[in-house]
C-alpha cells in the first residue's frame, strides 16, 4: 500500500502540493487526474524520491519511502515516462533489459535478452524490433517499449505518467488496454497520472482528483460520474465554466 | 540609492560566483568519489575512452601540426631580427611541450568533448532519461559522470603527448622543407633541449585539462534547464567555463612547474 500524508512541495513561491493525502491499496489501480500544472507528476516523483517533498510522510507498505535501502526500494517499482525516456544510445532490447543487465537484478546477457524479447512480445512488438534504436520507432512503439521496460523486472508497483499523451485515439486505446491487462495479470499496484478521461475509465479502480495542491475528490471509478463534486464534474465533462479557472 | 546599486550588483555577482564555485566543487568531489566506489560500468568507461580519446585524435593532431608549423615560421621570422634563427628547434620543442601542446589540446577537447557531453546529458535530463536511470536503480553520477571524467583523466594526457610529438613534427617539416634546417641537427637539438620535467608538466597539464573539460560538460549537462533553450545554454556555458578554467589552470600549473 502507498500512503501519502500531508505532503507539501513548493518551487520558490509556487506552492504545488499543499498537504496531499492519498492512499492506494495494494493490488489496485489508482488514477490521479487534474489539470496541467496541478502537481500530478510532482506527487508521483515524490513517491519515487526523484523530488524531495518539503514536508509530510510517504509510506510504502508502512515503511518510509525515504529511508532504508534505496536500491531495494526502487527495485519494487516500474515506471512508464510520458515521453518514453528511452536511452538513445542503447538498442530497444537493451533499454527493456536495462535493470536486468546491471545492479542487484543482474542476469546473464542471453537470459536478459530473452526476457526483453518476451516483454516486447507482451506489449505487442515483434522480436525484430529488439535490435533497433529508439529513434527508429514511432511514438506509439516507443510507449510500448517504455511499458515493456517498466514491467521487465516484474515490479510490485508500476507508475504511468501520462501514458497516452501524444498518441492517436486508437493507439491510446491499445496502450490503455495493455496497461489494464498487465496490471491485472501481474497483480501490481498501479498509479497513473493523466488528463485523458478514456484512460481513466479503462485503467482505474479508483480515481483521485488533484486540484490546488490537494485531493479534491477520491473514490471508485464507478462513482466518478455521480460524485456531485463540482471540481470533478467540471473536469470530466471538460467545461470551461465552473470552480476551476480555465486560465491558470 | 543610485550610488549603492552598482555595489549591490557587484555584491550579487560575487555571491553568485561563490555559490557556483561551491556547487561545481561539490559536484566534482562527488564525481571523483564515484570513480572509486562500486558499482563500476566498464562498458561506459570504454565508450567514453573511445569518444574522448580515440575520436579526438584527428582534431588534436591537426591542430598541433598546424600550430607547430606556424610556430617554426614565427620563431624563424622573429629570431632573424637578432640573428637567432638557429633556435627554432629548441623553441618549437619547448613551446609545444610546455604550453601550446597542452593548451591547444585542452581547448580543442573543450570544444569537442565538453560541448558534446553537456548537450547529451542535458538532453537526457530534458527528456527524463536521467529520472529513468534513477528509477532503474542506477546512479547517474556513477553511470554518466564518473566514466566520462575517468576517461578524460586517462586519455587527454595521451592526446597531449601525441599533440606534442605531432606539433614538433610540424615544426620540423616546415624548418627542414622551407627554412633549410638540417634534419638530423634539428632532431638532435630538440632531443637535447627538452628535459623530463617539460614532458611531465605537459602530461600533468593534459590530465588537469581533461578533468576540467569532462567535469564542466557533466556539471552543466546535469544542471541544465528545460527545453531546447536549456540544452543550448548548458552547452554554451560548459564550453565557456571549461575554456576559461583550462587557461586559468594552465597559468597556475605553469607557475607550479616554474618553481620546481
């Protein structure tokens, strides 16, 4: 379980997180929604330690996310970045098997490659893609490779940062379905940030709406449409009028 | 108020300079500490050795060749004003080995390697590849910075050594082909005049300049701002800072070796 308690984070005069409280039960898929610049990515990066919160607690299975063995902590996570964040200088299979080629999860090269090719197949890519470089792939294929890399070491917790941004609706649907299938299949805890409502409906067990540095509403995805929360309602229907200022 | 504002500007500039010096010093100490602590990434070190050392050979060699040739012509021309044309071999040798070889190689490395490292790491930062490294349990200081600094420390002295030899060869070619020097006498004068300390100082300068060049590329790359402008600025700042620091270090090291 991931628990964030009163997490705050400011960048200079800009207060991004103002006491964020969020709980993601083990084995569930939480999707955080909210407008651009509301701190969704910051919240996610705080959990991973990529950004240090100013105050508050972040607990993963009861243990402080900032303490203990960092390598072991990160080995529990997989992450799909918004732009893929594939390493240009490495081939696709080396990207996917990155964690398996070095560090505590190191395997023999042949075995790592085999796992990489299997993960590529799992996300719908053929083995001939394995020896290409990321620059030779389309945006959708890069997202799939990023997804394969995120699941290569069978993590317990997977984070997805804007998984469908920049993709056409059909490819977005494919990625959403893949994410849902993989999360269910692996029994992983998932945290996704997005403002794509089709992703929310496809991926989420639970939804949290982040606005003004705090969670405005959270609950099961089935209750989202009848929440009665004016912030959530405005966001999911994409209305310019409402409590959320259209110009931020 | 108007009288105080220049002082305020000066004070702010000094504080910013001191803060930047502190950040670069801490970054450099961390980078060095990661060179000696596991895990090690031999493949990354090998790639950096190739990029910084092997692939810089042509540009360093060509620079040294032309510099040595021009130096021979200048010394001959200047020396002829007081009947000292015969000192061409000695001055080319000492000029190349003590000063021009290391400085020219250092500046060419700053242009070629510092810019490339800064642009590459800054782009990795902008595209979240540095964050991806962290989430994949890989310390960017160990994976990106330490191999490049180590490779520069090892290869730039070799490049400087090669540059010294090529520069002397350039001077020799011009002197023998155009200025009528005796080939054997030219080489004998060169060998007789150079001292071991000249070569040691040249290689030591090479090591220092290599570390400066790689470190500045890595520092400004890691500290890059967002977007294309951030990458461009990181690249520009890295080359400017590396070039100035190389020239300052050259002055300081020359002083040190001068006093020996």
